[in-house]
C-alpha cells in the first residue's frame, strides 16, 4: 500500500499533476506515518505544488500549501524557509517573521532560519533585531558574512560593509551580485574610483543585467549620474566619459 502510494506520487510529480502528487503522498504517510521516505515525498509534493501555485499567481493557495508542509512532523525546515521567503517577497514581513520564529521553536540551531529572520528584520529596518539574529549565525559561513555586510550597509558603516563583502568574495570570487554590492558599499564610502572599476569589470564579464549596474553606478551618494542610460552604458563598457554640455 505505501509503496503504491509513493510510486503514484512520484508519477504525478513527473507528469506535473502537483495537487494529485500531494494527495498520493498524503496517502503514503497515512499508511505509515513513521516512514521517512513517505514524509519526504509529501514535503517534496507540497513544495512543488506551492511553487506551481505561486508561478500561476495563486499566492494565497501557495501560502496555504506551504503552511501544511510546516505543520508536518517531523519538521520540514525547507518548508519554513520557503514560506518565510515567500511572505517576505509579498511584503508580509510580520508574517514572515512569525514563520521563521515558529521554525526556530522547533529547530533552534537552524542556521538557515536565523539567516531568514535576520533578512526579514533588515527589510523591516529592525536593526537591533537583525543584529540579535545574526549573533546566532556561524560567522565563518558565507551567508553570515553577507548578512553582517548587509547590516553594516543598512547602519551606514559602508567601509565595514565593503570589507565584509570582500571577505565573502574570497570564498566565492565569482558571486556577481556580491561584487556589485561591494561596489555600492565602496561608492558610498567615497571610494568612487574603486567602485567604478568593479562595476566596469562586471559589465565586461556580463553576469548581471546592464540596468542593474547602471542603477548601482548612480545610486550611491558618491556615485556617478548620467542624463541618458546610453551614456551610462558606454561608460560601464569602457568608453570615455561624455563631455559636459
């Protein structure tokens, strides 16, 4: 019975019948609640269904699907992460914080949940709360370094943020978004030449849309603004700066 239900769930997933996959995986769990394979299949089915619902604009349905996954026992940490991140993306910061806190109540040492909580609090400009969450992170991990850099930037410690982003890049030197964020921090710290050099390298390497680099070039207090996007694009691609009118 349980193997038949698992096989049916797997077939439904392969065929893109997401709702059916959840039903069949639920039948497998009902047949043997202690089966790790059945439990994982149900989590997978619910995460996949929620992604499909979110992609179709069914945000409330996706939220409900992920909430069911969060209510599974044993705890499915990936469900708490997915639901917290989805609520944050929707602008429901209070709801996202609640999800991460609930997950931490079940798994108090889960680094990904602390990282998610820190991110939500920074989005809410709760700097003290973010600092408290970051204190639970392993400072040697890439994600923790990024969170500390983001908080330093939020607090206006731009030189510190640039240093922390630089430390993270020693681990992942090709992380284009982090390179861009470091350039933004350098620009805010008044190191415009270094910031522009990095943004030009990113434009040359091509891993990010040019529009994002143009915004990064102009956003900082010490950044460089252009009247026309085409002039900014030429500058980033190595052309001489247009002469003043």
